[in-house]
C-alpha cells in the first residue's frame, strides 16, 4: 500500500491511498484503502492515509476515528493518531496524517513503515523503523 | 501555519535485516516522491493535485504494493484499489477490483469529479476507465517476479499476508521473520 497526505499554506487538506491488497487474497476481497473513513479520510481538520491489515483498519475505522477525536474531543493530531494506533491490534496498523495547522504524524504499531515527510519550516524525515 | 506533506509505502513486519539492495531502492523512491510533493506544494498546487501526483509516482514504482508491483490474489491476478478525498468539501472517490488501470488513484479522482457516486468497483470501474480513456495496460504490466515468489511462499504457508509480514512456512521449523528478508507481501 502507498499513500500521501498534504496540507497547503491556506489549510487545504487532501488524502490519497492506493494498494494491491493482500498476498493470496480471495478474488473480490476489498481492503481498507477504498473505504472512506477507514484507510483514507480527510476533512477540514486533518487528512489520513492508513496501511496495514485492511480488516483491522476497517473494524477500527482508523481514518474517521482520528478525525473525530480532533473534531469532537479537540485532541491534537498526534494525540488522536497515537490513541487510534495504540488501540488497534498490535502489528496491524500504520498511518500518515497532516493537520490544518501543519502538524505531521507518522504512527504505526507494526515493526516498520516506509515513510517520508516534510514541512515548510524545513524539517523532513525518511525512515523505515523506529 | 505552513504547508506539510507525508507519504508511506506500506507498514508491517519489515525485518531489520532488510538487505541494502532491497532497502535502498525503496528509500530512494520515498526521497524522490517527497521531492516531487514538496516542489508541487511550493508551486502552490492544490493538495488534491499533490497527493494524486505523489501516489501516481509510488504506483509506478515496482518496489511498492500498488500499481506496478501490486501483490497477487490467490489466482495470481491483480485487483488494485484506491481512494482520494478532499478535506474542505469531503468530496471523495474510490475504486476497487482494477486489473488493467495503470494509475488507480487517478481513476478514483475521476469517480469523484465525473460521477455522482463515491465508489465504483470491478467491471463497473474497469468500464468507467475505458470510458474516461485513462491509461490501461495488460495485467502482466503489474506483475513482478518478486510478487510471484511471494504468492508462492504465502500459498506454501497457507496464509494471507499483510504488508511486509513474513510467511512462516508450515513445513519448516519456526523461522523468525527477520531472517526471511523483504517480502512486500501486502
């Protein structure tokens, strides 16, 4: 699975995810990626692209949960994302997310996630493991 | 506030022993795609364009599980899926069950922009692709030798695998996943 989230200097947000799914999956199996609110989600507060085990991410409604915690509880992107990832079954979930205020989170409860990010203030990261 | 971007190439049990010849091309693709996304944001392109552009690049890279390099179904075919969403309007588009569309993310965007729907799948999605004239290729374009091998491993282990999880082969003694190397199993 691959994904990207972005926010511009005016606070416009977008998310995109694409995948081939699971190796040896049944014909017709749908994962989390195309399920809005699970593998991919964006609203006026944040944008999220998730990856991992689709069935777990759908059950956890990962994308929408992160946004809802920000929307209804006023959590920061980092607190919301950490809460959702920590509460997903271990080894099943990773996500990248940005917020309207330019926060970036790359959280995962697997052993690794191929990831990269950059911000206008010049900070950037490319990593696989913790 | 300022702009920001983040991208991923999949998560899972990625072994620390991933050999350089498998790790470096992936890191290089992440670096190249990050550069493309940053340049687009600096050029004031809308985030919807930016995320589509970056995901297209990642789809075209055979080292990641999307587009070329998609993992295989139990029938050794590809069924690709994608989704795109605009935060301000909550407009979104999704597709599933694609086997010939080179860039699934762009078809997802066309679903968002050219149809009253959100999600098209399988035959419907494929015929929409023809109608829209997006680039399509023979299914073999997406299949790599590595993924054929991974399917073989997964079948031997009688497992369905998530991204990068190592199959533990039934017939062999329990082998720590970190010893099997990269799997990009999806």
